């Protein structure tokens, strides 16, 4: 499985640390606004399946370009919730699976919070 992780902070690094022990991960790109942060996350796992990239998670076209370049099976959002929509929309437009590790900005349904 090829994965693209958006965010090289604590959550992104934790994902990489877990993924490195999973043989079904054939490649994982860790992308961040700051390339050096992504490179540091990759350096820590010391595995040739991992690579770093730079992306602006606020820019839909930047995200789409990276998704097309990487061609991942899944994009994992590991950044601040304010970037949910651009990442989600980029995945939707590029027909790519999406996993969100950020807390949602949505509000629970007032009467059925577990169903709506």
C-alpha cells in the first residue's frame, strides 16, 4: 500500500513510527509545509520505503499536484483541522482514499450525536 501523510508533526511522526513496522506499506511519503520537518520524520524511521515532500495544505492545487505525483492508495491527514477541507477536496477530486487524523470542526447532532 502506498500512503501519503500530510503533516510531519507529532501525529505524522507517530504514524511513520507505526507504519515502519508494517510490511504491507510499500511506500510512504511524509509531506509538510516545512520540508526539513518532513525530512526529519523520514530520517528517524531509517527505512527506504519512506520519503519526504513539501506541500502547502491550505492550497488545493498544491495538494492535487502532490497527490498526482505520489499516486497514493490513501492520503492521511495529520495536520490542524483548519486544513481538513482543502485536503478532503483534493482527495475527492483526485479520487483518492482519505483518512482524517485531525479533530473535526463539525458539531454533533443535538439529539442523536452518535447517529447523525
